[in-house]
C-alpha cells in the first residue's frame, strides 16, 4: 500500500505542478472590467500594494531624523560649550574636567575622533551622508572653526587620546620625564607632516583604509585590536611616560593637518616686548611651541599655560617691570617735590 501511494504521488505531483504553472502563465480571461482594474492596481500601481515605500519616506523626514539624532547633537553641543568656557575663562579645573570628559565621552562612549581617514575622505569627496551624520558634521565644523579662530584647540582639549596623555602627564611623577633639546624637538616635530603625506598617498594608491590603525592609536577606545596593535600601543604609552605628549607632538597626522590650518589663526596669543629676552614661558610650555619671542602656531594647542602666566602680575616680568617703573616714578616725584608729602597728609585729615 505504501509503495502504491508513493508511486501514485510520484506520477501525479509533476502533473499538478505543470498544470498550476500553465494556469499562472496564461493571461487572465473572462474577467470583468472591475476585476481587471483591481488586478492592475494590485500588480502595477507603484509596485507597492502595502504602502511600504510611503512609510519609509515618512520615517526619513528631517523631523524624524533630527529627533533620532537629537541626543548626540545635544551631548556634543554641551561638551563643545564646556570646552569653550574652559578655554575662554582660562580655568585650570575646568580644563581638566574637559579632558576627563573628552576621554570618557569622545573616547570610550562615542569613539568619535577626527582621523586621517576623514582627511582622505575630504580630499576624495567621499564624506558621510549629512542627514544621517549631523552630529559628526557638527563635530567636524566645530574643529575647523575653532582651529581657524584660535589654533589647535581640538588637540589641546577635544581629542580623547591627547586628553589621555595630558592627564597621564599630570598624574605620573615629573622626575620620570626627559626634556628633549630644542634642536631635536624642532626636527622631530616635522615627522608628523611626513607621516601625513605618506599615509594619504598610501590611501590614494591602495584604498586600504583599515591601515590607519597602524598610524593612529585611536582604535584603542573601541577595545578592538590585534596583538601587534596592542603591543605597539603599549610601547607608545610607555614612551609617553618619559616624553610628554609624544604622539601628539611628533607623530599625529591629524595634528599635522590642524597645524597647517592653524596658519590661518585669527586670534593669536599676545606677546610683550620683554618676551624677546624672557625664557619663562618657553620653559613652561609642554609642547615646544615657544621659541624665544615667537609662538609656533603649528605646534601650539592652546593649553593656556603661557596665557595664564602672561596675565600673572606676580610672575610675568612684564608686569613686574611695570610695577617697578611705577614705584620708581613715585619715589622720583617725592624726592623732587617733598612738600607734596605734607599736602597729602593734610588732605587725608
């Protein structure tokens, strides 16, 4: 019986499939006008009987896109505001609060940093789609605008890796650091420009974008890397213990790019006439950006150290010299006209 049923199915199923296929392939006949119109609507009207395309268009309106990206936009706007307040007020504790938030938020939470790959995308016109990347474009514009106005503010406060090395510099004992001779520092600073050119040429020739991980350590905030990459990162961080801000000063292609852009900086750091002989700010600068009376804007990250010293009336020689001049003038006036002492006393009584 089972063999009979199997044989019967084997003979009848192909016939059924063939008949069904022929019915489907035949044009519809004997349909009323209303049936034909209904069939036309079903088969041909936008090829979307369930309205999926309309729903998708409704979802991707600017209003819904803004709503979806509003948290990222507001969080970055808040961080950018803190960055500017800490910079403009020259507040030390606000600066280090900004650095901590940069590591936690821009680094580990967002893993969003300006990369050499973004520079390559800008050169090739292959930028992210704006409507889906509004927070990133806000970040990018903030970086460019602040660089044009004040210099490498991004490197000094926003970059998570730079913030991490600056915090390391404050936590680790100062006796471990090695001071690089000025002549060597000046030559080593050009290495990052060579790395920028070589990396961009490599991208243009090979389009091997993932290779950026061997030039930039920013991948560390995603906690994903090969054994070789983690080993290289360990060597870099250990070296940073002895040479402060090693990567940012000598090896960062993004820092090189922003350094070139900072040649357009509008609001530069003020200098006094005494700066041509005074070495106080030059010795204080942790980035090697001060050479005699000149501030090298391509290397300056607007860390505020020299600007706070510049405004300190108890330490900056400019203000001390002015105070001595005023005191000397007052003494000279008293010596030349001693009667003014009695007049002054009577006026006070």
